[in-house]
C-alpha cells in the first residue's frame, strides 16, 4: 500500500511532499508518546 500511495503522491507533487510524508509518522509517534 505504501508504495502505491507514495507513487501517486510523488506523481502529484515534488519530492518535498514525500519528505513531509516521511516525517508525518514520526511526528504522530511523538504526539502519541506525549499524550497517550
């Protein structure tokens, strides 16, 4: 699933969006750790 999602996202926008997409899960984890 991730591969197809990344492909569609990269096709829609430049690599900058993929960088944000890669960071997103990390930010969510940090928020979950702070407020479980």
